[in-house]
C-alpha cells in the first residue's frame, strides 16, 4: 500500500512554528513575529518589483534584517536570517550564538550598529552569486559597551557582635531570643556577614522583619529548626571555623492517616571574629558579580570575522553566514 507523503509546505510550516515556539519559550521578554505582518526580503514578494540584481536583493535582505531587530522581532530575525547551521541546532531544541547576541535590547543595539555600518558599503558578490561579503569600515568613534555591568556592591567589614561560646551555646541563645520575641536581635547576631554588611542591609533587614511579622509561622519554623539542630550529636562536636549540621526531615500528615517524610536538610555555620553565624554566601556572590563586571566582553571574532558580514543565498532568499 502506498502511504501518501506529507506535503512539503506543511513540513515547512511545522518547522517554522517549532522555531518560533522554541525562541518564545526561552525569551524572558520579547516580541513574537507571529502577530506581525512578515517583512519581505525579496523584490518578488514586495510591491517594489524593481529589485532584480543580486546586489539589490542582498541589500534589501540586510535592510529587512535591521528593521526586524529595531522592531524587537527576535523570532522573525532568527527564523529568516539566522545561519542555516543554527536552524539545524534549533531542530534539536538548541538556540545558537545569533540568539545570544540579540537576546536583549542592549545586545541587539550592538548588532544593529554593526549591520548598519555594513549596509552602507557595497557587497562583494562571488562568481556563483551565492555569497555576499560586506567589509565593515572602522567606526569613527568606539561605541560604549551597553552590556558592561555596574560595579558590584562592597560588603562592609565593620566588626559585628554575635553570640559567644560554642556553636551549641550560640544556637541555644538564639532560641532564647526568639522565644522572648527578640527576633531582630537574633537576626543581627546570627545572620551571615554578607547580609549584615551589604550596602542595602537596612532595607533588606526591614523587609525581612515585615515578612516575619506578617507570617509568624516562619518564626516558629526558625525556632523549630534551631532546636532540631541542637538535638543532633554533630552540634556538640563542632570545632574549627566551619560546621555543617544535617537534620532529618520531619514526618508530616498527608491525610487519611498517611504520613510523608520531608527531605533532610543541612545547615552551614562559620565562626566570624569569634562568633558563630550562618555561613556567608552573599559575599561570594558579590565577588563573582564583581569579576563578571570587570571581565571584558567577548571579541567579535568569537562569532566570526570581526570586520566582515557575510550573507549566503538560498533560492531567492539571503541569510547570514557571519554577522
């Protein structure tokens, strides 16, 4: 029996929808081209039927690609202009470097600037008429890098007061403060240095107190956790400047006489200036942020030739090979 093949036009439509859904699924914000009237890159598809030479066609494609980026049509740009190799990756559920370069407005602005400079030059068409190379002139003035992050905040190293004694004694004192409705004192003496030394520590502390006041069960859970830690053997053996205490998950009722055990948890502590506190992770995150902010952006050569834009022709359409 002969099984009729799926029409080619249907396969193309399904593939395009796959590309659009893939991009839209990973965009935090973005504009779908499905709600827009598709821009046309070929003279045959526009009212202007005068675009006939390869040079005019590729310039029209370049103009359309720039217009899509300026309008925020990331989906359409990828669908109509991303290199063919990246479309093959998209079939397997992965987006390539083109998406990384235009995923947010500041990044897209750099690409738009580069393509506009290229569009002002005459492309070199190869003998076969399927490759067009734009040589980008050097910029008159180096543009500022819109992706450069603001300097990361510095964590204050001012001395902090805390609970004296061993880890067990410190946690027991923290429980006493919670029971005596001195939760703010417990926060100041037990929370990590990174939180208490953050430039916005006062605002963060106020927001935390407000949240705890509105949700008293959170305070009860903090007290319960500290008491569970105190019941372990590890807390008595804690020495040095770091300690990790594991607490077995509690049994909770799921209804109809059934119970479920919650996951085990591990609490990390460190001794800072002679006082035990929750281990500081904020300072490490800020340090990482600082390194990222100081890191130079990747060179354009990482994405291809730094001074040229190359487009290749497939039928009557032009796509980027390098941009």
